[in-house]
């Protein structure tokens, strides 16, 4: 049951779309990592050593935690999709 102007199932559609986006992002990361035969020992951005535990946990890793976090922040902020459609976000 949808409320207001939303049609029935609109909330579930938003949830499904969010899950699909997350799965697509995870798959793209896996595909990017699997292109290398093995993990790098040093970050390709800042050249800092990548801890052994991180390399074991994520095969094909190419970035240290700090650089990976920065990359993810950029990806999230550039998404720009307003699925919620709230007035506040539309007024900005």
C-alpha cells in the first residue's frame, strides 16, 4: 500500500533499484580486481604498502584502504540520483 501520490509498489521499486545498483557496483569491482593475476603489494595511487591481510581478503586488490575509501566517496557523491524525491532535495 503506497501513501500520498505514490503508486502501489513504489517503495519496493526504490528498494529493488538500490539493491541492483549495489550489486552492479560490487560486480564491477570484482571484475576490475580479477583482471590482475594477484594483488599488488603497494597501492597504485599512493605507493604505500597494502597489508597482507587485505590482500588475502580481497584478491586482486590494487588500492590501500585510504585510497579505496576516497574512490568510494567520489563514486557515491557522483551518483546524483534522487530516488526519494523529497521536497528538500528538489529545492537545492
